[in-house]
C-alpha cells in the first residue's frame, strides 16, 4: 500500500504525550520528503515537522522543542513524538510522503488535547 497510514492519535490531557506513526510500503530511501501536517477546525492545514532527504529536520515554531520527527528505515515508518501537548495542538494530523514529484497523503488521525 503506497498511501501512508497514520495511527496513534487520541484524547490526551494538556501536558501529556502521544506518538504518531505513519506506515507505508515505500522504501524510505526513495522518499525525497517526509512530513507531518495538522489541520485545526476552521484553519488551514499547516506544516508541523519536516524531514527532507539530505537536509536537516525542521519544525513549526509553535512545536519547536516539544515535537520530534523520526523514522525507522526497516519498518518504513515515520514517527512524530509529541510531548508537553497543549490544547492548541488539537487537530487532524496528516502524514505526507513525497517520491519524486508525487505526494502521498495519509487519511489523517485525530489528536485532541483537553485543558
């Protein structure tokens, strides 16, 4: 299955942690970009964390120091570790993987942070 499949979302209290997973059948070494986006209700989708091939990871300023993007080459999985969660982190989180000029999006996983 080429389309990424996200998992790991849920309901958590403020200050808690979640780890999102993005599984795909694509060999990670074929990817030129891996990233996590989120979309809050009534807002546009925004980039949260990115891992471009050959480049350093980068994060939205709102999550810097709290979120970490990583990957497991053998499992063909990209992760997003989210710590010190805040209510404003609530939204649907999407994984995007790019191979050449083609982008593959997952279906999204809901993250809800209660105050």
